[in-house]
């Protein structure tokens, strides 16, 4: 009897030990003893994934008293430690040298050791824009190296169009010249064979200054076959707050998303998270085959309440992670006027939030709408930090362009963290200036900051233009050309499925082609650039007349392209607005 009792006690004790629950607790901090939220934590005994909380703390249930745990976070050295569940875990992560400035304002173009001028801040109603600093001329013999980040943001052009169509001047800080060029996807050339990119360059005379030249850089991303694109996991994050209760806001977005739904495939998954007063999952993950259900769900949306943007973003990423497809495209699509008024609302706080959330591998696309309280600065911050892109929808035609006609460019990236380094040849170049890719004023104030690369979508053509003061005009026109060309270009990028960096090099020829002989699309790109600088009221475009811009655009536009035809109308409206403004000033004087 005693022996049997001992067996029972042993069995119960063994079963208790085998099923014992331990609670592993601790916190993660950086080298400055500051808490690190959203650190990825992997428990090795069962390969479970957890994240540290807002204060860096964590609590994990485990069946093992002794275990090992890995801690990883972007910008920090990964760390694996052996742990005892009975002890408090104090974990410190070291900052990676290359990412020491990760949480500071980021540059999109950079020339080391070069001071840049500041600008005044413009306010339009309750709209907000980042204060931008134009790139200036750089001496090539002193600072031959420069660089800039690539992306396919296009919001600036449609936002400018909105102002012009309203008969209003444009806030200079709303003008991002590179986004105007991106809008038209000009001079696209398909990469050869299985190449990810095709790079071309063209050196030409400058139509607004005969003493200068223009260097065109054209980067083309490969096209993905839509029938072979892996499954997509989309989360619509739709602002249904009170500020969205206007025809050009929520009703426009509802029509836009309904257009988008028509192209969904059976293998695609759609979820809808809404925020307006409260945050909720309006549509649980649904197959693209159920188009009627998704469309009906969109149609049911109504606007009311405040704008808890921070909570909504966190919720959307949680939904995206819950349906994460390792072999597919995972993306949150935020649609809003950007007017967050509950929770974290500053650009800096949102920057830090998205930096944490993007570690999940989910991309972010921002769609802006509205006027009067439009927060361009917030949406630009979210898109850039979320490894995504940004578009502004001023009407249903623009919605169709972004969500239907340019579907793959908008939502399917071929490369991430893309940036260019350029080394100019002082033998040919006396000075150079990158047009557009202007930095935020607070980022320029810190010259130690590095660039952050951008995302390039399928079939995208990115144009960048440099103004060049040549060392000697005759050298460029001669038959003997330096094998090093006018500049050496090095492009750095990562494939979306691989974090390893890749490199591609290119020599920009010093052969000069007269402006009237270059490709028509490059001529049209020049007209778009001149328009952008004119509307920006740039000091580098004072001598160019509206008639010069109109003449170049008229002689080079594609008559079969609606957007290019519309641009001629925008030029005509803009010159009336700005010439009228100038006339009024003289009269008042």
C-alpha cells in the first residue's frame, strides 16, 4: 500500500513538473538605459515570437525554467541570452554604428561638409508642410561626392494641381520637384534580361541658362507580371472621423477603394480597419473573391468622431501581422486627411511609431485627401518611415490612376532601401546642383546624418536632374571623352525578399547633346522641372519666363497622353495666377 502511494505521489509530482508554467519577466533598454519598445523576442524552447511593451518590459509564459531567448531590433546588435525564469532579465542592446542616427531626422539627399540656406515657413489655412531647404551649387573639386534617396512618391503634383485649379498660389514647401517628375513616369525603358534596373544618362544644354548644362539620370525598375505576383495581404486603414465628412474626403475614398477592389484576385486578402471616435476592425480578413462583400463593407462607412490615428495605426499593423504572408506582399494602406487629434500627433512621435511597426515586414502606403486641414507633413513622414509611398487624391480620376492604372507601381515594390551615390569628375564639372530632393530644415541642421533609402515599385521610372556649370564647354563638345565620363554613379538597393545590399555601377557619358535633339520625354521633363521651380519661387529659376516653360512643354508633350495634355492647361492657369498676383502687388505699391 505504501509503495503504491509513493508511485502515485511520484507520478503527480512528475506531471506537475512537466506541465509547470513559469513566467519569464524582464525589460529591454539601450546603452543610455532608455526603454526599447517593440523589440522582437524569440523564445527558443517553442520558437514563439513576442514583442517588448511600450516601456520596454516583457512577460512571457513558458514551461521551461531554463531557456534561451533572442532579442532583435532594427538599428541594434541582435542578442541571444540564456535565461532563468525565476530571475528578472535586464537586457541591454547596443546600437549598430551604421544606424546610430536611426531615430533622428533623415536626409533624402546629402553632400558632406556643405552648408545650405534656410527658408521661411508658409501657412495655408490649417495645412502643414515641412520646411524645405533647396540644394545649392557645390564645387566639384572640393566635394565631388553626393547622393540621394529614390522613391516613387507622387503626392506633390496632384496637391499642386488642386491649388492651381482653385485659383490659388501654391505654398513653396508643398513643391517637391522630384515628385512632379515621378508623377508622369517619363522615359521608361524596360531592364534587359533578368536585371532589376536599367540606368541611362543624358548630358544636354540648359534651356534657361546657356552657361549651364543638364545631366539627366534615368533609373527604371523592372515590371512584375501581375498574373505571377504572389498573394497580397492588404489592410485598408480608413479615417472615418468627423473631418472626413466632405465630398472630397470619405466619399472620394469609398469610390476609390471600390475601384481598387475590382482588380483583387482570389489569392488576395483584404481587411478594413476604421478609426473615428473609436478604432475597430470593420471587415475581418476576406478573400479577394468576395468582391461584393468587400464593396458593401466599404459603402457602409460613415464619418463621425475624433481622430485616434496612433491607435488606428497600431491596430492596422496588428491585423496585417495576424494574416502575414511570408511569400506575399503585405501592406497597410492608410487613407486620411492626416488630421490626427487623439494620441501621438507630432511628426516626431509618428516617426518613432512607424519605425517600430515596420520591423514586422509590412509596408505602408499613404493616400491623402482633403483641403484646409490637410497634413502633408504627417503623411510624408509615415510613408517614408514605413518603407512605402505616398499619393494625394484630388479627384476620382487621380484615384483611378493610383489604384487601378498604376496598381503595380503603387503597391508592388521590386526593391527597397534604394539610394544613389554620385562622384562628379572635376575635369569636366566645375559646380553641380541637384534639382529637387530637398531636405527638411531640421535634418539639414545636422550634417552627420546619413541617407535613408526609398522604395521603388514595379515598372517605375525615376528621373533626377542636375544643373552643371562645366569646367570648359569645349571639352564636352570634343571627340575625345574621358573614360570616367562626367560622373560615376553607384546605386545601392535591397530586394524586398532579401535584406542584403546589392550594388550597381554606371558611367555617365560626357558627350553633350543639344537640348532640341534629346528625347522628347526628357524635354517634357525639363518643362515639368521648370514649372516646379517657378511655382516654388526658387531663386534658381528667376530668369525663366512662363512662356518659355509653355513653349518647351507644347513642343514636347505626347498628344495622346491625357496627363501631359492636362499639364499644358495647368501651366496656362498657373501663369495667370502668378502674373495676376504680381500685377496686384505693383498696383498696391
